[in-house]
């Protein structure tokens, strides 16, 4: 089974940066895409960014120009570079890996941006 593990969350001030990492292990076949969702208290889980194995990326409008998702590397690792962080970016960030019709989820990592 595929296991997805995120790391890199923390507490930063507005305007600062964080880089989240996500590793998918136990992958038998290829990964179609990996990406990040986030969920703030009382809110639904929304897509932040995704990248396909062809290098195509998608971003939520709220993070365009500030966040960058990397390609999936040979170790099935993807990164989310988050710059110019805002308090409204505060959420639990969840990574997923999509492979052979299944979406595998990580446990989440907390990102808190203070003002």
C-alpha cells in the first residue's frame, strides 16, 4: 500500500516562507499526480496545488504567484514552496498521491501564519 507523509509545517509571521515536503512510499506503479489540499477550522478541504507526471500544474487562485509546487522527483517526493504567507493561509495542509485510480492521503501538517 502507498503511504504518504508530509512535513515542513510550522509557525511563521506574515510575509515569511515555508517549504512543505511530501513523500509517497510503497508505490508499485507510477504516480499520476501529487498535490496539496488545505483545511482551516470550520472550513472544507480545498485544493491548493497539484502537479501531474507530465509536469502540468494547477493552483488555486488564492495562492497563484505565491506558492509553487515542484515536479514529482525520482523518489516520489513533491515540494510546496510557500512564499509571502498570509494569515488566511493558516490551515492543516494535506498531501495526496494519485496512483492507479486511488488517492492516498497523508496525515496533514499544520501551517500557522501570524499577523
